C-alpha cells in the first residue's frame, strides 16, 4: 500500500522550481496580467508585493490574494487567467513558462510534489478566505490579515504593510471606514501601534492570536 503524500514533505518549493526566467520590473499599480488573458506563464515575486483580484458584476473589486517576496502566483488549471494581477508596490517579477514547469514536473518527482503543494496551498487559502468572509467579525478579519502578513513576511512585531486601507477592505469584504475604525480600536486596546499609515507594530501578538482562535 502506498504511503500518503505529505505536502509538507517538500523542503523548499522555491529551490525546487527555480527555473531561470525573465524578471521584468513593474511600477506600483501596474498590471502584470489581466483576467481572460492566456495563462502562458507562472509568476514569482522576487521583490515587492502583488495583489490579485476580480471585478464583480456590480463593479466592486474583490481582492483574491496578496503575494509577497518568494511566493508564486498565476498558476491556473485552465488556459486563461481567472483574475487580474497588479503590482501592489514597485516589484520585480520572475516569469516562468508554464510549459517549462510542466516539463520539469514530468522529469522530477520533487518538482511534481512542489507543484502539487503550491496548488494545495492555493486551494486551502481560498477556502480560508471564503470562511473568513462568511463567519468572522470585522475585528477578527483585520487581526487575521495582520497576523497572516507577519507570518508570510517573517516579521516578528514590526510590519511594513504594502497595501493601503482600501486594499485591505477589498480583501476583507469590509468598507474602508470599517477597516480604519477597527485598526484605531485595536490601537486603543493597546494591541497594536500605528506610527504611520503603512507601518504597524504588533504590541501584544499573543492577545491578537487569541482573537482569531
């Protein structure tokens, strides 16, 4: 009987999938690819940060995900992109031909496992996002996002947040006013500090973690 595949058994996805590719630079808010365009490439953030989103039928923007240095995005099951990707900050993005990744995965089991891990992690994050939008309070959503940024950028307490309040709102399914009020309330509780708009200090991380347990 075959042992089950452990997706945490892939030590370093970045190293396994390190295929040389062009690394163009994108300015803040510049489009990297658009919804409906051919998905010929998979992308990796080298420096900076990226947002991916869709425009809903009523014209509202729903941010699907934020991507930080080292992370991959644009991996599609179909032939076209279901989302639009824009540089959240000035960014350098590695473009890897989708066919090259497929060829690598067909020849190396570690690469195939790494691609599976990326797919599984993307699905899990999408499920968590849906659960967050449907079940969590405004404060729980904001705290969850701050902790997620800290974990994914290896920050301990000092967060240089690349997204503005509107980006946060469009990801969390809240209004910009609610996001701002919630951050102020967390500051009043002594849980965070807001030295600047884009710099947040997690003063009591354990207390913040208890809010989303």
